[in-house]
């Protein structure tokens, strides 16, 4: 089955598409640029969603839902915002179809033209802040900490499943605060929460920092991002948190009466992650044999396979093992399909990334053992049946930790430093990964470096240490290095 996957070395892009297809994650749809998320892929997203949702609620956030359609006039109220999204918007102009009077099929009814066109949401700041205007009257209404799980549309010319699609699933938080300090603290809280999720659940190490002025979210005062490194040496922006200042509050006239009885504009944030994280998971951990899923996010953590076929005696033992595993909160399934041979089942479950496989045959029954195979290292161990639940519980922890360490080691090996443009360009082109270099802080230089090398500043690290030097392009003074990389 692994032969059906193009190797990473041969064609990384095709390898990615092969895994998406062969591991049953997604299909192309009849709508160009959109995908059908299949049950296996959606189950991974559900686990991500549920964990993030729990983390949001633990920090005081609640869920709501806002309309898919946004009046066109709303987008024009915040100038930077409309400029940032204008080229990506899908626009609804009519509300009815009619039978084609000149032949078969249907056509748009010309009499059903909308008075004002509607935008299919590319993001919800505008309609949410128009709503908050009615919800917020006093400092007692603040902070307002709301998140929504939704779909959005951003018209894309070049698409790739999960990584960049015209329609995708995500969450978007939108919060309102009394003070600038509270809003900034909220943006940084979510920034940290995203990093914690990526590292502790996705086993994907990330860099944390602020975006440059050129890369900020349209309408934000400050954008914080987490940046991960994929196995082809390209970076992936995995999540963003924005401090919006009072820009949207002023655009939509959202004011509150303070404790001092003064009318003031609220301070705002927005933040989000999307199904792009599924693509990040694939490209961080998977191999030429298929998908690799960190145990904390795996829909099925353990698959039990009878050898060569299920029978009453094996079935009884399997039920006993499953009971022990489930008691420890481990998700387990029994592949008792009589039509498939064990070898095919092994390859199939390996392709789908199931972290642990347990094999059990008649000889194993006689010896009181089972075979436990790890997906990450492909190591196999003969384990006493009586202690298998405890053993597997620890193996799942070990796999989670190993996947994180393996990804961290890869990032370390693909982190370089350059002091001049020639070295920088060579590293970007031939080694890839993060290249730390001095930059003079200007957008002009940032864009010039991008033009020459296709590398962008991924973020200005929050923990950047003073390291005075000279910009690799202009020679002007620089206080510290920033990470550049080619990116998705």
C-alpha cells in the first residue's frame, strides 16, 4: 500500500496529496478549490476542535454564532480591513433562480437583484462589531469573550487540501475590553494557548512572535503568530492572534460608559486557527508509509488485528483487552473483517496513522502474550497479555513525546544563521528551514529580500535577545536577528 505514495524525496507536494487521498482525509469537490473532508480527516479536526474548545472555555470564553452573509457596506467601514480582503471576497448579488426561458436549465432571475450585495464571510470582524454595538453599553458588559466555530470563504487561485482552500473550517474569537492593557493581555493569552495546543497535542514545535507591519492582519495594530517548520523546510503559519486596538470599535461606534461615567471606545482582539492545522499535522509527522498522528489527537489510538482470522477464542481475549484499554480512556477498535488478510490490515492501519497496533494469534494466546507495534518507530514488542493496558498507556505517552522531540530536532537541524546576503540566499535555496538574519526594520527591505529569495520574515520573536549587527541587505544597524523562511 505504501508503494501508492510518492516518496517525500521524489516529490514532496505529490507525497502530501497522496497521503490526503490514501489515508482517507479529503477529496476534491465539484466546486473548484473546495474539498470534501472525509470521516477520517474530520475526526482529526473534531479532536482538535474539542480540545481547543475546552481550552477556550477554561479561560472564560463562550461560543456564539454569527451570520454567514455580511452586507457589503460593513466591509467599507474599516479601510485597511476592506483593502486586505477585497480581492478574496465572494459576492451574492441575487436571491432567486428561474427556469431558462430560452432553453433547459435555470438562470439568475434579473428581477431578484439584491438592493445591497452580500459578502460570504472571509472573516467576521465587521458583522460581529456591528452586533457588539447593541450588546455593549456599560463597563459592566465587559469583557465580552466570544468565540464561534464556523466556515469562511476566501477566493483562492491556487489551492491545496487543508493548507489553502476556498472554503475552510475554523474558529474565530472576538473579544471586547475596557482597557488597552486588558485587550493586549487577551491577545497574548490566546497566542500562548495556541502554542501550548500545537506543542502538547499536535507535537508540533512552534516559534512565537509578532508579525511585521507588512504581514499584520488587515485592520490590526499588532498580530501575533505561531510558526511551525514542515519536513520540506518550509514554514507554516499555524495560528494568529490580533490586537485590534480601537479600530473596529471606532468604525462601528462601539462605546461604553466607564466607571467614571465617561463614554469611551472599547478595545478589541480577534484570533483564529483553522483546518490548516490538519495539513500541518500531516507535514510535520507523516512518512513515506503514510499518515502519522500524535496519540492525543488520533481518532483511534489502538487497533487490534487477529492473526490470521478472528475466532471465538481470540474474540474473547480481544474483548478483555479492549475493556482494559477503554478503562484507561484509550480509544480502541477491533478489525475483525473476515475478507482482508492481516498483512493488508497492517498496511491499511499504518497508512491511516493509527499510533499502536496489537496483533494476536493462536500462538500468542498459548503463550499469554500479544504483539504491540508502534507507528512512529515501527518497533514491535511481545507483551504479556495481563499487563497490556498499562504497557500501551505508556507507549502512547512515549509516541507523543517522541514525535515532538523528532520534530524539534528537525527544526534545530534546519535552523541556520547568516550575516550576509550571499550566505542567506544560499541557505534559503539549498538548505531551507529557518534562517536567522539581521534586518533593518523597514518594509522596503523586507519586500526586497522577499523579491530576491522568496523568503519572508515569519515573526519577530517575543523572546528575541539583543544581538546587534548589520542588515544583510542594506548594512544598516539591527538590534537582533529575525527568522526568515519560504512558507506555505
